[in-house]
C-alpha cells in the first residue's frame, strides 16, 4: 500500500492522530485523525498494515456520513490543489472506479463513485 508520510497526514488534519491501542505506534494499528471546519468534523481512521480505512463526517454531535471498512487500500494520496483546496484520495485494490475523495479545506466534503452491484 502506498501512503504519504505520517507528517503529511498530520499537516492535512492539522493534528496528531489518536491510537486505538496505546502500545501500537504508526504504522501499526488503527490511527484516527480529526479535523473540524465550522460545524462539520471529519474523522479519518487508517490502519496502514491492515490496509483498512474509515471515514465519518459529523455536523455538531450527529454523524451523518460513514464509510466503514474500506479495504484493501491500494493507495492514498494528499492533494494540495489550486487556491485553498486540500484533501486526500483513497484507491481500493481491484476496483476500476474512481477513488474516494475527502476534501478537508476550504470545507469538508466526501465523494465517491457508487456503482450498482455487478457492474464494472
């Protein structure tokens, strides 16, 4: 799995990740990054060794979007786009569709290409 350096993920989410288990350090175990913009918060969790990712978006305390157990992760990249855009793209193995895209700046947005089961 191709992933950015931990420092790049810290830059994107503007904070250190929290760990699921205190005795596991990066890149082993599930690590969660949190970012708040206005009323929205995103939690992006990644286990690099297992190749699993999770994305949850909240408005206030209410979770309204959750993509869980995205796997196997093939590649993760950070986008530093034009103007004020920042985000990441997550590709899953063996899929021909577009990556899951998480925009973190200037606002939090999540997009992915949903295809009907059995279509490629």
